[in-house]
């Protein structure tokens, strides 16, 4: 069950949470690695109804102000927590984000990160990847960079672990 206590909600959020619970059950105790990325793109990729519904629901959530509600750096860099999973496995913190032609804050993923990339603009990419799933293994670092336009995202952080660093 995804805990949403104290977080914004709206008419369509419950439907997105149902999809995310199915997704989290699929992930199970999988390592956050290239194999998981391939399986996510096969079973929950852009070609699936589930992916397209989650993308649509997130964008509705932005309009309903329960997703991407916190401005990080102007209207082109926003985030918003969707919920927290206490499953005793990954204990994901689930976030939403909207970025447009932006280089975000450099950070490390101590336990990894899973990103659902949803381009708004046809040429938009996140860290060189287009629509689909991108999994960052534990210990990886990057600048979350969107080029070619805007993207929306759902991302899952095991135990909410993220470490921001000074510019390199």
C-alpha cells in the first residue's frame, strides 16, 4: 500500500496509485540494474496501455495540483511527492517531476533510482533517453538533464536515498 498521508490529492490520483502498486509488485526484490530496466521496458514500456495511462494520469495530476506541485527552479523544474511504500524491500519514495531543457542538481543514487520518462515534446530526452524506463544502479551519479523540450516523470527512490553534491 502506498502511504499518501499529508500529501496533495485529487480526483484521479487513486487510479495512478493503483498502477504504481502493480508496478511495485512487479519490481519486487529485483536489483536496480540493466536487467530490471529491460524488463520494465518490455512489460510496462511505452507500447503498453499501463504506461500510457500512468503518463496521462500524471499530467492530469499536474493540472489537479497533486503532482509536480513544488517549484525547484522556476516553472521548468518542478517536483512533487506522490507517496511512500514501506514494503520492507526497496521502501520506495515515489516522486513526480516536470523538467524542460534543464540541467538539474548533481546527485548520487546510493541505492539506485527508477525513472519513468514521459516526453511532452517529441524530441525531449532525459539523460540521453527517450520515452520509457531508465534505471540507475546503486552508487551512480548524474545531473538530471532534459534536452529537446519538456518531460514529465515518475521516479522511485529506494528508501528515499539521494545525495546532492556541489557542482563538479
